[in-house]
C-alpha cells in the first residue's frame, strides 16, 4: 500500500483539481442549466471509469461478502455526492467561484458536528473553529444593507452533504479496498439521480451540450473521475479529519483559479471573511490533549 506521505500528496493534488473545477463549472453555466451540466459530467465520469474497473477487477476480485457493502456503500456515497454537486452547481449561478470554494470548505468543521450528533465527543478547539468560520461566512456573504446571498446559502447547505460524503468514504475505505469500483458505484448512483433531475427540470438541446463540451470534459474526466477516485484511494491511508483538513485547501485553489481565469476579485471585507474562515478550518484541526491518535 502507499505510504502516508504519498497519500497526503494525493489529497493536495485532489484539492487543486477540485479548486480548478469551479472555473469549469462557472463556464459550463454559460451554455447549460445546472442539472443538465451535472448529469453530463457524472455520466461521462462513470463511463470513463467502467473500462478501468473492468480491467482491474480481473486481477483482484471483490469477495462476495464485501460485494453488498461495495454496492450499498457506493450508492449511499453517490447520494451525498449528487446532493453536494447539485447545491454547488445551482448556487454557482448566484455567487462567485471564490465564495463557493471557501463556503464549500466549511465541511471540515461540519464533520465533527456530525460526529457530535452521533454521540461522539468533540473538542473545545472545534467550537472555536466553528465560531471563526461562521464569523468569516458572515463577512464573506452578508453585504451591508442586504440579506444573505442566495448562492452562498446554497453552498452552505451543500457543505453539509460534502461533510457526509467525507464521513461515508472514510468509513467505507476501511472495509472496501476496491477504490475504483467504489468510485464507479457512487458515480453511477449520482449520475442516475442527476439525469432524472435534469429530465424533470430541464430539457436542454444537444447544441447546448456541444457548446459546453470543454467544461463537461474537464469537469467529468479530471474533476470527478480522477479527483474523487484519488480521494477514495488516499482516504484508505488517511483519517477523515486529516483528509478534510488537506482537502479544505480547495478554497485557496478556487480563489486563485477564479482570479486567473474568471477575473474575480475580493475586497477587504471579503478577504477578512476568507481569512477568518481559513483560520477556523485550521484551528478546528489543531491537535489537542483530548484528541485520540488515529493510525
């Protein structure tokens, strides 16, 4: 198996890929509705990984006792993936890639909150981190004299589903070592849900898919197929909390890519909000005396 250092490097690479993905998602909205764009890129990611899974499965067969866990766990992860991508893509219609990246990264402080709801104790540092993150979200999203930005609110809701996705994958990675198969299963479930949603709410012409093809190809093959598969692989060696910390750097990559390719800028108020949110993300993961060591 891969060492921890290599797994950490993979997660940084994943964060960079995901951060750049916000640019493709914004560009895709120029031609396609959010549901149709998600359906196209998820279907592409599923089809791209199927032959890879078929080749790898010939060498390593999944034990029959683990097959139900692969199918059921993959379907559950796919539901969280679909929900997270849906809120993210719909929200991007009303907010910037920079805001979306930072707010999405709030899942790092939501992960321990979910653990608290399940009866797992949390630390005081987590509470401090959550407070800083909420204060930063207020500065980033609440403009003087206006209410909460609709797009930022949708990103915030989606962050809860991203947190659930990290927790589910962290749990599954301990029992399911067929990371390619797990990726295919979650993509297939998310793709099915996205296609149904797109058929109900949008009927985009084929010409729109052709115009959005570059964004779909990058988002489907690189961001989803490659990015999420590497996430599953890396989380076999890294705990969910540490993985969440590394993946939260997606926000910085999103801001950088938004500035480079979309011309997005942030003022002093927004910069202060981003700084508070980043501080909250980091503080929530600082080691403390009550924290158990995860091997």
